[in-house]
C-alpha cells in the first residue's frame, strides 16, 4: 500500500481520504470511541445510538451514501440524548466493494476497498481505545454498564475485547426470533496504535493485533443484532453461496436461519427461539429490556466456532 507521512495514501489520489493515523499528529486522550460505518440504518439508529452514547466517551458515525435519512436521524438522536458534543458525524462518499469476491478483487489502498474505508473511519478517533460497532447492534442495560466500566479499566492495558452478540430476526413489531444455537463472538474493542490497523483478508477486512495481546471476553446477553425479515440482510455481500463456506461459518449460520424463517420453517432450526412481545411493546424493546436480562444462562447451549 502507498504510504504517506503518518498514514496511507489512496491510489485514486483523493487526498482528503488518505489515512492519517491520529497517534502521529498528537497525544490520544484517555477513553473509548465507538466507530459506526453505516448505510441506510435509519430504522435501527433510534435503538442503537442512545445506549451507545451513554456507554462510551465518544461516537463517530461515518455515513456511506445513505438515502433513507440516516445522517439526519443520527444527528437528531445525538442531540435528543444531550450528547451532540460527544458525537461526530462524517461521510465517506465512495462506493465500497461488497464482502466476498468483490472485496478480494479490490486493492487494499483503493478508496473502494473495505480495508481503506475502515482505516480511514478509525483514523477519525482521538481516544486511546476504539470500538468497531455496526448500525444494527443494540446494547442492553447490562451492555451499557459493562462498556462504561471498560472505558476506564482498559486504559494502558493493551487488551483486546471480544463481545458476544445474539442475532434477532424481526418478523413484525410483536414477533422476533433470537438465535441461541451459535456462538457469535469476535473482537470489537482495540487499543489505537500501529499494531492495531486493518488489513485485507479473503472475505472482508481484518483488524490486526499482536499475538501477545490479552483477550477479554464479555458475558452473554449484552448485545443483540437486528435483522429485519422484510430487508435484504445480505446486500453487502457480492455472493450468497454460504452453504459450503469454510471461511465464514457465522455467515453460513445466518443464511441457514434467514432461509428457514423466510420459508416459514423457523421452528425447525435448532437453537432458534420465537419471542412474542406483550401488547403495546415493540419486540426489540421487550427483548433488550425484559426477555434477555431474565433469560436463563448460559444463553447459547450449542456452541459454534469462535469468530476470533
């Protein structure tokens, strides 16, 4: 990849989107910044942003060409939460290659590469720790408390934190299915520094970290991932042939669940549980505020491969 002082130049010559690493331009402040890279997440953000703004010191949201009002809703939610001064909204105007073969064919220093997009997004961070998060992932109250504690406990530790998440496929405002048959676990929280940057892998980008770094695993039940059955949850992939995939077992599981639910066969999938909310309560609120905190532990009984 083409280097420039303190970062990475992109091959298209779009200098405003060269990566300039923040640790080369000044001292990073203590704390944890959550980085969202989003496209058309307007429906999810009213659930996603408030708990995250409560949990961490700063939130950076990078919009990648949304046409559903995502940036405006994000800004409004931050203001309504009284957190506008801790919220940074920016945009990345280039079409980014989809995961899979399209990503594999794109040079890592192109503005169209997932790798460059992620490195540029995380170069906006000014705290010593950063957190990758998706625009469809909702913290429970326990999740908020855990991250709030981590934000000061991690300082100077060099540890990498893995967060379990539980996919929730939403059938309607009152009915959803939670997947407790596969262990969705991967690193989300990293120190900022030259040993913790993104590199190109086969299917998507991967954030490097030293083999000596301590790995901390948070408890189950802190986060759900919203998947709407009336939307294309695989639009960011350049293929959907996951049945025989050995590199992406979690995508294979997601495809199995999606295929079963859209065919009306959810009860046939081991570990998939139907949840119905009480009248007048949205099922997302019911799961995150009531059902999940009181569910029997361990939540996941049939453990799948760890995504680490």
